[in-house]
């Protein structure tokens, strides 16, 4: 049977199909944990559960030597850079690590580093049960980061904070650049496969079918590159304004927290968030009137667009941050 390099259209359909099945697996695992352990544990372990679901999907398919459901859907097979052999076990393992574990560690590392830099100046704002950080990563990643941050000077901390902000902005731009290059070249839909040199061969069907729309993908890639350059220009122009706004918001948050702490100490009244079951911080109201921590309700809305208490549907844009809330 004749084999040819898989075109852009097949790679896109393969990626979309795999993402559909992975999303279903993550959703099912999250629903099971939410039902068994409750909302608090689900918020704490949500990222780790998504990571385990993705790793399990690729271990049972790619690492085991089988096609993924997306690859089977479009009838393509993984090959190494020579296009004559199936990728070795080590190459496939590296691909899975780059595709799942490395993005998770990078995201958690930047999140913990940014959190430590922000809380270093005010120890009262450190929260050992922040659901956005995750329990396992607190015990593994944060301890090392906390030790390293503690040895930095104030100027070094300011510089590192700016570097973290730039990295958080650069990672999505890198993915957009890679996607634009894929549209133009027609190979390596995922950055992890470009690094490991894993390509695809298509067996059967009309070989000219994919090439007939390759020019359209090239045009899309050129437009994507142009849009990326515009985005970079705008971000460079507004970088200083964003930094100033972040500093003003940080100052306002510190003042609001100090006022709330003082009032609670004098009145003895404590308001608790029903998601994390702890003292509510940065009170945020849903359209139905229920109050939660800003971090808790925004993390909840990433996967469920409904109130955790009354189940009323709403858009995350409808959340209201109560700046001068006194309780």
C-alpha cells in the first residue's frame, strides 16, 4: 500500500479528535473526584487530575505502540525523522513528557514563583491552602522555589518578577508562532513532536487530496504570522502601562486586606467561602448573589459556568468583585 507524508488537514483533524477524547477523559475524571471528595479537593487536585488523564491517554496509545484515536480516525502512523521506522520507545516517552508533564511543571513553577514574589513583602497574605496552586505541587515545587526566593535581594526579586511576567506572555506567543509555521510548512502540528522529530505517514486514499488545500493553509499561516507581529508590538508598547496597573492593584489589594483584617479583629465576624471553607478573601459575587473568594470562583468557572450553591447558569464575565465590601 502506498504511503505519503500526511498533510496539514489530516494532522489538524487528528489533533482535534485527540483533544476531544482527552477532554472527555479529563471531564469524567474530574466529575468522579468532585462527586467522591467534594468541591474543595476537586479545586486542589484539578490540574494534577488533568495531567494524569492526559498521561494515561498517551501511555495507553502512543507509548504502548498503538495509534491514538485521532490517528486512527484519519489513518496516519507515527514515524521518526527518517520516515522509515516507527519512533523508538525513548523518543515516544520524551514526546509524552514534553507534551504533558513539561507544560504542567512550567505552569506550576511560574505560578509558585509569582506567588512567592508577591507574598514575600507581606507574609500575612500567604495562604497554605490556595486551591489554584495544588497540594502536591506545594510540597514538591514550592519548597524549592521558596528557598531560592528567600536568598534574593529586593532588586533581584523585582527583576525576577518582570522575567516571570515576560515568560507568561511569551509561552502563548511561542505556541502561536509554531502554529503559524505549521500552517506554512505542513508538518509538526505539536511543538513536542517538532522537538522529538516525530512525523506522520498516510496510507491509502488520494495523495493529492491534502496537497490541494495546502495553499490555503499557507495563506492562513502568513496571516497568523502578521497577526502575531501585531500582537507582539502592542504588548511591547503597553508593557509599562500593565506593570504600573499591576502595582496599583497590588497596593489596593494590600490596603483592602488590611482593612478587612482590622475590622474582623474588632468585630469578631468571619465570613467563609463555601468552596475552600476558609476565610473569604477578595469577596466576589455571582449574579445570583452568592459570595466566594475570587480565586475559588474563577477556578470553578474554568470548567463549570454555574453557581456552586444554587446551580444557576451564568457567564464568568458576570462575576462582580466587591472592592469595598465590609464583611
